[in-house]
C-alpha cells in the first residue's frame, strides 16, 4: 500500500550567515583588483554607454579606466587644485567636473583640454551634474549657492541661494530637465525647479547631507548623512518614508543597482550595505580595507568599484557564467515519440491526470529498503559523507539502532573498515548534538571488538585516541560544573528575581550533557 | 433548563472484522465478514457496507456459503445457534439451535444436510470437530441436537482445520502433529514432527493448514516460517513432505487458489506470497500491506483474494496481485495513549491507529475517514523492537492546529522525545507538518493544552512535563523578504519548586492557566505569565484538571489519583469547597 518511507535526516540550524539569493548574487564576484590613486578617491562614475568606462576622481586628476584595464586609458590633469565629482553625460561623450578653486570644467572624452570653463562660484565646487535635457549643468559649491549653467553659451542661467551651508551633493532628475536635488551641510535637502527659480521641496535630514540619490522614476529620494540613510517620498511632498541606521559611521555614498531592486550605501565604517528597496532590510554587506568615499556599479552590476580614503580603488568583476559543458548526451527517443498526441485537443469533460512523479531514493535508503544494513552503513561512512554531512551518518546509525540491527551492521569489519568507523567517532563523539547516538555506537563497537584487541596496532591506536577523547571531555564537563557552581554562588548573593526559573533551566542543560558523557 | 432526554445508545465501530476469514459470494460481488454479533455484507467493488445481518446474541464465530444455494449464508455463534441468511435481501431464514458454544463452522457440498462445527465439551482446552445434522422443517427455529463426532483434541481456531479433495478427508493440526481423518475409510492418520526438545526444531509448531482442492496434498504453516507440503499421507509409512521457506516469522494463514495451481501465504511481514506450482523458485509478492496478515481467503470464482489484517482491515486483492479495495474498521492499537478525542472540524473520533498514525473515524458513518502519518518513518515489524510511540495529541484553535508528541525510550536515561505541530491546510483538506521540536522537555510530557479562547489571535500551547517545567509555545511569524513562514517557539518556561508538572488546563476565556504540580495546583496569568496563586489540598497527586464552563467558569475541578474530586472557587481563592467523591478511575 504505502511506499517505502525514507529515513528522516535530522536537520540542524545552520550557524552563521544565512544563504539567500542575495548572498549568492553578491558573493559571485572575483577577488578585487586594487589600483592605487594619488589621493582619496572622492568620486567614481560609470559611463552610461558601452564600453562602460568609468571616471575616477582623485586628488587633482581624473582617470578614465576601461572595463578590464588596470592602467588609466585617459587622464585629465589640467586642474590647479583638487578636482571633484567627474560625471559623464547620459550619452557618455562629455564629462563635467568641479574643482577646489571654484571652477567647473567640461571635457570632451576624446580631447584633452576643457571645452568649457564655467566661472562663477567663489569656493570649491563639490557637486556637478548634467540635467536630463543634456544641455545644462547643475553645480553646488561651498559658497552655499547652487548654479545652473547653459552649455552652448557657457553662461550662468540661475543661481539659488537658499542653502545656509556648504552644498556637497546633488543629483538631477533623469526624467524632468528642470528638476534637481541638492543636499547641504545645513542638514537640508532641497529640490529645485528651474522654471520657478526657487526650491519646491525642502526636507530636514537631521545631519549634514553627504549624498543624495533620486530613483529613476523620480518618485523617491534617498539621502545619506551622519549614520542615517533616509528615504523620502517626493510625490507626497517630501514625506519621510523610512530611516535606516545600519552603519556606525557617516554614510558617504549611495548607489542603486541596475535592476533598481537593491540600494547600496558605503560608509566610513569600511562597509558597503545592500538594502532591498521593497522592505528596506539589509540583505548583504561587504567589508573593505579602508573608509569608503565613493561607490559605483557598472551596467547590469557587472563591476563594483569602490574608492577609499587611502587612495585605493577596489574593482570587483562578476564571475562569468560557468559555461555548461556539452556532455555526451544519451540517445533520445525519436522525434515522433514527442509529437505523438501533441495536437490532441483537450475535451471539456476530460480529466487531466499528471504522471506521478517518480520518487528518488538516496543510495543508503535503497540499501535499507532491501535490508542491506552493513552496506548502508558503509555508504554513509564514505569520507565524502562523513566530512560534509555528518548528520546523515548519525541519522543512519540512529535508524539502524531503531531497527535493532546496529550490532549486526558494525560487526565483521576488517582493520580498514573499523578504523573508518572509529575515525568518525573520534571526530564527532564530543559534539553534543551527536553524542547520545554515537556513545551508544561506541559502546557496541567496544563490546564487539574487545576480544580481538591487540591484533592490529592501527585499531589499537584509534581506541586509545577515543579513550583520551572521552577522558578529556569528562574533565571539560567537570570544569564546566565548577564554573556553574561559582556562577550559582554569585547569583545566590544577588537579590532574588523572578527570572530565576529561567536560569535553572539553562543549568539543567549542562547537567544533561554531563550525564550523557559519563 | 434543558429538558432531559432519554439516553439513546448507538453502537458504532469497534468490532473486529478480522476475527474470522472473510467469505466471498459465489459471483464475487459481495464479501462477508464477521463483526461482533453481526455479519456485514460489503460490496467488493465499492467497499460500501450493503447489509448488516443481525440476530445473533453473541459473537459470530463462523460464516460459510450454503453449498446447495449460493444465495444463502450459514453463520454460527457463541450463543449456540446456526443461522441461515438470505444475504441479497438481508433477512434471516432459519435458526438451528445446537445449544453448545460453537467455535467455528464448515460446510461441505458432499454432506448436504449437515454442517461441521467446533465445540468444546468437557475440559476448557479440548475441542472437538463434530458434524451437526440440520433437520428439514418449515418452522423458523429448529432444534438440531443430532451430533456425530469426527475428530477430537483439535485446535479451536478454524485455521487449523481444512477439508480436502471435495470432502474426502479432513486435516487438523495442533502443536506438533497433523491428523487426517478419511471419511470413506473412517480412519485417522497422525503425523508428528520432532518436538520442542531439539533446539533446532524448537519452533516446529503447526499454525495453520490448507488442503489442495483437487489433489491429495496438504499444506501446513509453521511457527518458524516454513510451509510444508504433505503428500502420500494415506499411507502411514510412505508419506513425504517438501519445505517452502520464505517467511522469517510465523506463517499466519495459507490458502490454495481455486484451481490449486498456486498457494498463498502471509504472516507478520505483511507480505502476501504467492507460490506458483508449489515450488520455492516460482513466487510472487505483494508487499507493504500495512499490518500482519491474519487470514487469507479466496473467492469461489477464483478472481479475487482477500487478506484480513491485524489492524482491523480487509484488503480485496485482484488475481494479478493488485489491491483493489480496502474495508477498514476502527483500528485498535495495543495502547491508546492519546485517549479519545474529537476533531472539532470533522467531528470524527481521533485516537491512535496503526503504529505511528492517528486515525480519524467518523462515528456518523461508521467508517474511517483517514489516517494521519505522524511518525513518518518506515515501520519495522519485528518482535522485541522498541518502537516510537505516539503518546499525546491535542487539537487547538477549532481544529486548525494539531500537536502531537512521540517518544522512544530504550534505556532509563535515553529518552527520545519529539513534538510536532501540524497546521490544517484548507486546500488539501488535511494536516501539514509545520514545526518539529526535538526534546521539547527533558522528561516525559504529561499533558498538552491549547488555548481555545477567541480573543487570543495568537495560538498558544502549553506542555507540562515530568522534568518539573511547563512550557508555553506560541506561533511566531518567521517571514522575511524571501519567504513567508510561521513556526512555533518557546515563549515561557515555568516551574514550581522542582515538582513534576502533572497536568495543565486553560480557562474558557484563556485568561488563566492552571498547572498542577503533583499535589499542588498553580494558577498563572496568561498575559504576563505571573504566578497568581496556589492551591494545595494534600489529597494526592492531581491527575486531571478542568475549568468550569459558561456559568460555572469560576470553579476549577481537579481529580486526584486516589479518587478524590476537588473543587476550588477562583473568586474567593482562599475559600475552598471540597467534595469528596470516590471515583473509580478507569485507565484512560
């Protein structure tokens, strides 16, 4: 009637990091390539067009790197002082950068000398960006102003003087050519509309704002400042949606993954955290050697580039998809087998019956089904099983004991086979989760092989090892009990609280271990 | 007040279907089986019960088709009567009063006006096979006192008697010998196997016998699992036998097919073995029938077999060894640890069923609804093995949750304990395993109790154990962005001076939890899990606890081991009313 029921393998909670789709995705990168720059890397920006080169701003230079190149394929070094925020235009042909002396320079990717020079800021320009129509540049500077420049005329169009401190970050909308957002050290984020010459939305971040980001749809605004990353709903007039506090130092940069499903934030605490944009929970995090200043992802998340304060640029490439080897395929049934009945139309009264899925049994289960107990035990004592999945071996030993055939399965083994069993016992006997089953097995082995002891030096050595292990474990348990006694004494001197019953429970756990061992 | 209705008792379930061999009707449309003092007629195609033949006043011990009229059925009973039924309409035709306790019934086509029955006359252990002459008369109830003796000192079970070769001889087995009585010669031959002194043949005992329908051949089953085929037994000296050995345990029953070409055998292995041409090589198996095969019978038409199993089930098997129908009665396990419960959803009776299963038995339809596999491990049926036992079960939240506890104890210190929580799945209309807790307590669990109050949107379960603790388990949301999941976790552990917790109970509204620790009852607030008060009566260990309901909800009832029922008033707390009742506890 009912089929064979496979052995239930006891599962144990996996300690450490949970394996999820995200950890798999974000761990699938090669070891990082490190490139030394001349100073702290303040900005990394990918060209939106193939071949997806990226511009790295460090000290007074801007380097353009190719996708796999370790040397810059181009360098812009005509800066008198530190350069800031080299940003590509949407077509990837123009590059704009600010500088410490207050100038904003526009470069052609192919040329060397700047095409335009926008003069107007009196202090360092830390943020520049192209607007969505490609013909204007937005810049924010330490003189508290935000300016909009026209590229063809190289003229200043508008100046906003609403910020009351340094403007250090900004971002133009990708959809609307008139909208852009800036963040300032006066703790505010302001969204400006070029048509009204004043800010349309102003929100209070609470800390000096280091980085802002607009979602591609323009509906959500992300700001980073202090230890916080905050998400604002633009369509609701700048309502705070969620506030994330996952870093323990200032968050310096933000980036959105190419799918828009994950948000990345880099911080001075040397970590990059990845959030899901639906639940705003941290799904993964990376560690780096130094404080992170800038962060960028290539098209399709192919490359992660991180710039750090010590001038190191870390480039991680995604592992290429392992190509499936064309295995010699079995000969398949003829074509007409497949087309047979394919064009049969299902009638209304027909009942569809799926073919029952064939139940796959593990090899040890097949042996157990046929009552080959020794063979089943041999199978799970293979080194590949004992090292990787000792819980399967233990479950099979437990099952054999339940069936009352453990002694039969363990008996009649030669030197090599018995030392394999003993090796497994030596490795796992002291683990509390396996101990009850394995102690029982060890007792049976000693009973069976006591008469032949002394015949093989290899097995004798293993037995001595096992004995030493048990003695060590007993000593260890005794020490634990002593510690427990000391702790009980300490707790007894403290004022009595209602939580004592919980403590007693924990102590019973230790006692139980002791009982098992002895 | 509700008007007192007179109590009406309806009998339902519980009788053994596997007490005697089932019998097929001549056309194989119906199958008859004994069921307590009834005979049940089932359809072989639909498994439904077609008729219940009632009339006997004691256990029915044998049924046979009337060899002269295939639409009639004989039955005999401990009440000393043989009754003749018309099974198509389900009516009683005649009653023959023998006046002796009848243990089994046999009919022969050659002996038209008589039937054979097993009786015991003098000593309790000595049984005789006698032939009863059934007088012809038109009246309903006829005295049939004309007995003629056939064989003495036989086994009481009908499996140990077989008539062979169209009624030429009858074979009977008991202990270590086989006796054959030839009707024509009126002689008895006796064949003895080497006795129990010899260690090798210690388990040579005969267990059952079957005769070939056409040839002079007798098959006997033995305790050590061997089947012997006897030939030439009309000669005391020249008799021969051959051995067939596959069973590793006792052969429970044997049957020849109608043509005699194959022999069927079954035993504890719950495998039906078909031996073709009586050779050891040529055999077919139908494995995993679920429980020990007690009886095997063959339909007169030869197209169906049926096996009766120790778990009160009859399986109808097609000639090509494919099970075609299952007639399942209420399974009686050796120990009903879970007690009797009612599933709030189906209103079915729930108790231990097959090993490791919970059975849901509808009392309304007198039919098993389904079996829920709790232990989910391969059942090894071997003598002396310590099995995992399902010890406790409880329904909660209107049948949405089921909690079960299973245990296995090999030695005093080695207790394996597992608690499982099952969620009712509306889509599949069944319980699905949700959470498995290994070793929820250090020692045996004494009680499970769900909180069934409506205001508790979060399901809560309390377990009490001999290790002196009671634990509160709650359903927690374990969902993350990848999957939705709910699971049970321990919320609170309580104890009272290291006494063993013996029982627990929630009040009707779920606001209070009562836990008994041996002789002391403690009341806990279910919001904060604070100890509210304790009652101590020193009247013996508390065995059962129950809160009053509806208008009596201020009372708490406790029953102690030595038969005292205590009642506490929860409002006045200190003031205790005590009734002393002598209650005779039956084991539950």
